[in-house]
């Protein structure tokens, strides 16, 4: 009951499974910042803080998921309310106290191993259902709920890099600096901040390591400098090892995704989408798909260029030349791409 909603909350908050199980019904709130932007928070208790109240920043969809879970568990909550009143009337204070404690929970379930007693769903049950779901999907993966926290940190890191497309709205508030977030709520899970920063650093190191791989095709304004780093054994000796070099260098540069390239510019003066000629850019094979998509679009526009006028036609031709230059430098076969685009157009 509400299992998908549980997964959604785990994946969009970074909350641990035992903290998820401690969430009480309707225990969430929102707050406006000085610019009128609304932030949403889920409140629970964490073993890591001695079961003190702790908050997790979340997207609005996580609040809606929590409301769905609360709604679905309402009949069980009503049954516990009835149990409590009956226990009080017969002087059974232990049962009454338990019913009152359990009914506050958001994640209620019937325990089949205990005569269908209504209880709070535990982390072991959630993990067991996760593994059954993975098995039913035919995946060879020993999935556990703690991996959702790691995935969350990974998504936030990619969002800060500007490299999260489909879920970026769910993680947009994490683009604020951590000090600003902490100012909104001092009860935030601080350990999660550390995990996000570690993930951000790891992603940055992986990107740089990919650039320095001799087999990675690259182009862009930084191409010459990156290739020089690849070939300099003295550079590696200076840092002690290749791993140490990557770690130190990745700390000294800011990497952001523009969609079509990786940008390392930490100042003003962006060339406005002309990334391939910018001194601060690197385009690797992970960006090739975007360039192929732009290329396909421009070839389609070329077919109707008589409808866009001389200026429009000139822009189309310039963009086609740009795409062919980048794709060629990435090692792509232009003729093969054209053939694939033509075949796709015929099917559609």
C-alpha cells in the first residue's frame, strides 16, 4: 500500500529507510524564502541524531506522495483509534498507549505474522519488497533502500553540474549553497550534505578522468591542454600518481554542463552557445548525442530553407558546418549519421 510513493520519497529526499518509517502523518511543512520561492520539508526522527527531529528538503511531489500514503493508511489509523478508545474504557493502558503511538505513523501495515496486528512498517519489510520488485523485473541486482540515498546524492551532484535533464525540477532547490539551505532549517540532515559534496567531487573526478583517457575523443577550446596533460609523464610524477593528479586538478576547476559541452569558465564572458570555439570548453563523446540531434534538426530545416529566407538559410548552413566539424573531431562518420537520419525520417 503506497509502495511506489515510498520509493519516490526515498529517491527525492535522501532519507534513510528507518527515518522514512518514523515519519508521522502530515509531518511536513513549507517555507518561503526572501524571494518568494517555496521550499518543502519532510520531518522525521533519525537514529543518527539520537531520534531528535530532523528535516529533509524535498520537491513538492514528495509531499504529495506522503499525502497519498497518509490517505491510504487512514482506515488503519481509524481502526487504531477505535482500539485505543476500547482499551481506555476497559483500563488497558498498555494497549491504549501502543495504539496511540502507532496511529501517529504515516506508514501503517497489517503484520501477518502477528494475527494481522496493525503496526508501523519496518525497513526490513520495505527492503524485502524492493528485492521482490527487482526480481520481478528480471534484473540481477541485490537492491537495498540505502542505495536510494546514494542515488539521491548522485542526482543532486549532476544537477549542480547542470547535467540533469528530466529530473532537474525535483532537485532545483539543491542548487542553493549549503549555508543558505541550513539557514532555512537548522534541523536539516547535515550528514546528507557531506554525502552530496562527496558525490559531487566523485562525479567531477570521473569526468576529468574520462577526458584524460587516451581513448576518449574530445574537441573544444581546452582540447590541446587536456591532450598535453595526457601525454606528460612529468605532470603525473609531480602529483605522485595519476589518481592524485586527477583529484587535485578536479578540485581546482569548476565543471558545468551546457548540454552540448562541458564548461570550465568560472567568470563572466560566456560566448553564448558557441561552445566548440570557447577556450573554456571540452566536448567529449558523452555530448555527441546532443550534436547529432542538432545536426538532424538542421538537415530537416535545410529541406524547407526556402521558407525561412536568406538569413535563416545562412544560419542553418553555419550550424550544419559547426555540427559536422564537432562530430568529425569526435570521430563520428558524417555519412553514416546522414544515412541514419534519412532512414529515421522515412519511418516517421
